[in-house]
C-alpha cells in the first residue's frame, strides 16, 4: 500500500509477470481502513530503502501480523530477526529469500512469531512502558 515513486513500475511488473490474481498493490490506505487492511494481510512487508522509525511496523505487530521489513533504519530497532519478525537487506534477492523462508514456515512457528510481535509491542510501545520512559526522561531533566 502507498503510492511512492515506484508504484507505476511495480504495477507494470505485476502485470508483465501475470501476478494480478495473487498480488494486491494498493495506493494510499486511510487511517479508517488501516486495521482492516492490516488484518487482511498474512504478512506485512515493509520494503523501504530508509525509515526513521517505522510506525507501520508497530501497527502491524500490534495486530498480531508477521512483519518482513528491510534493514533500513527504524525497523532494525523494533524487529528481532527470526523472533518477532523478519529482516532482509535492501535488495530484491534478499527480500525474495525471506519470502521463501515465510513460504516454507510451518504454522506453529508463524503463530509463535506473530504472538512474539504482539508481546513486543505491548511490552515496549504501549501506554504503560511509554509513560515510564517519559517519566524517567523528565526526572533526568529535573
């Protein structure tokens, strides 16, 4: 989802490889549509070349979705490869390799990684840990 500079090129590749029945490339997804969109994903792929944080990674993990993200900054601080998601180098071959890992993954491991993703978000990014970090920061400044 999204409509970056590669959107039209990717659409042409999908058509040229006759993948239209298997790939759903969406343009912008509104906040109102976000949860339904993420819930419909088996795997949430973030193939950015650079990300400062990766809020969409947190949002997908909070919906118990397995995330495959590129090693492009922010996601590397969120995802522990093979534990609560998967990371790939910013190369098509590396992304394809991790997609193959996903295709061969058994359901128990897939479910365990989705649950680990959710637990990671609860433990590190929900209100309670955020409040504790903010309080600690304010105490240091006082």
